[in-house]
C-alpha cells in the first residue's frame, strides 16, 4: 500500500493533503492511491467546486468510511474573507482575503453588462502578494514583492467569490488576472490555477473567458504560446518608445518594445487569438496624438484590441490623468490607423477597486475607504 502522504508532499497543509491544491488528474490519482474507483474524483471535485462544501460530513454521496478516511488524510481549506465592500454605484465589489501568514489578497467583482447575460459576473484576481515590477504609475508595486500566491490561493479567490454570489443567483463567468502581481512572474502557479477553475466538473470557466495580463515578460509569452490554449492575452504597453517605457515600466529595460512585439506576433501565429493592448493615459506623458499614431502604426499586422485606461490616481505618484477630450481624440487617432480601440469604463474608484488601484495595506490601520457599506467578517482560520 502506498503511503499517500509521501507522494503528496508538495500539497500538504498542516500535515494533510490540501485537496484544493490538486489538479483534476492529481485528484484522480489520489482516489486510485486511496484504493477508490477512478470516478470518485469527479464526485469530490463537484462537492468542492459546485456545491462549494468544505466539510466532508456534507459529502453525503460518499460512504461514511471514505468520508472518515478523507477527513483523516486530507483537508479543504478556504481563504478567510477579511473585508467585503461595495462601491456606491453597487457595480463593483472589493474582496479582501487574509492568508494565514497575515498577507492580504485583493479581488474585485464587476457586474457584467446586461447584454452579456443576467447574473454573469466578471472578476479580477491577484496572482502575487505585492509585485516586483515597480511600474511608476501603479499602486501594487510600491512595496515590492512579498511572495507568490500558491495555485490554490489564486483559484480560491474565484471559489470564494462564487460562494458569495451564488445565493444572489449570480455566477462567475469571466476571470481576468489583472489584480495585484505579475501573473507571468508566477507562471506555474497561475497556469495550475487556470486548470483548476477551468475544469468542467467544477467552476467550468472556459479558457476563452480567462484573460492573463502581463507587463511584458517575453519568455512566458512564448511559453504560453507553446501551450496552445485559447486563453486571452493582454499586454500592458503604455508607451510607444523605449525611453519612456523604460522609465514607466522597468521590465522594458530587459525586454524592449521590439522584442515584446515579436513575441506577440509569435503568440498570435501560434494561437490565432486577438491580443489586447492596454494603454494607461497620463496627461502630457504618453497621450499626444503623435503617440496615438505611433501606437496605431506599431500594431499594424496584428489582430488587436487597444484598451485605453484612464489613469486612476495613486498616492505619491505625480501623474495626472488625461482629460476626457484628449482620451477621445487619442482613441480616434489610434483607430484611424486600423486597430479597434476602446476606453475602459471606470468603476469602483470610491472603494479603491478601480483598475490599478489595488494595493496591499493593512486595512485596519490605513483604510481610506468609506466604511458604511463594509461588512467585516471575523477572521476564520483556514480549516
Ligand atoms: N502585472 C500585470 C497585471 C496587473 S495590472 C500587468 O502589468 O499587466 C492590470 C492593468 O492595470 C495593467 O495594464 C496596469 O498597467 C494597469 N494599471 C496599473 N496601475 C494603474 C492605475 N493607477 N490606473 C490605471 N491602470 C493601472
């Protein structure tokens, strides 16, 4: 008889196998290792990701003996919901999860456009605690990187938000990796989390409804291309020349614009997927019409969507957001050169949940947000 704990060393939490840390095929293997029929993995997976249950006693279609064995050897942890806030327009919710090491993880729920479907929501999740990229306009990089999130901690943001919205008749239908962190800096865990939330026996979020946003890590763009998955890729470009991009995004010193675009071309050849280019507009810095023209021209030959993001002010950064008239003119100029270009709608600014505003901090001491709509849950330890 195999000692299951031995071969699952990297999945242990408090001496038990963390079932949420397993991929579908690993869960299947665990069932076999426990002397169970192969199909059991689907039953367990459904309890965890469809019925959102973490207590083995509730898994009533499993035999009592098997439930006892599972509770002896394994666990189903949940991240503790530390804070849940809703924006005044009620179109954005911010969730703050507290990890056992005290780290905070932020996720944002956005209400979908009505046209997309009733009750379907999009969420924005984090991939790291802090961020190493140090982009000059972004709040997340201010304190540097603290640690990578484990795959299950990335995926559990989706599971916990699904649990919160299910009673409202809503379903997480779209996930963007645009919260805190650089997803490609934590590539393996991010890709594991993709497989966890994609699994059709559970949350079932389609690859086409998943977007990974990167500041431009070229080797990982190539790696993703080689995986041939229909995931959506978004590139944070933000500048059309290396001198400016070097200044705004230190990652550009390692992989300049020409290399980034070459990797994007390869990605598109391999996947035939449209790529989104994000461009945050900073007044007098990168929002001239000449830059709009350069942007439109440099993306020729690629199938792209340009998404202009009005900059959300960050404490301590000396930028100004571009004025609405300038944003519209910039958009028209880009489109004159071919690429489709949209302007991101702003939501959640009053709860610091707007794009790029997420920032790790101790909410107890320094929250600037309005507490009126906040509901604070007592910290539960991971089970
Ligand atoms: N590290 C990844 C994903 C996280 S950021 C990346 O760089 O793509 C998601 C998007 O928000 C990026 O395009 C980022 O450049 C942008 N962003 C960061 N700070 C912002 C701010 N203050 N206002 C508007 N957008 C911002």
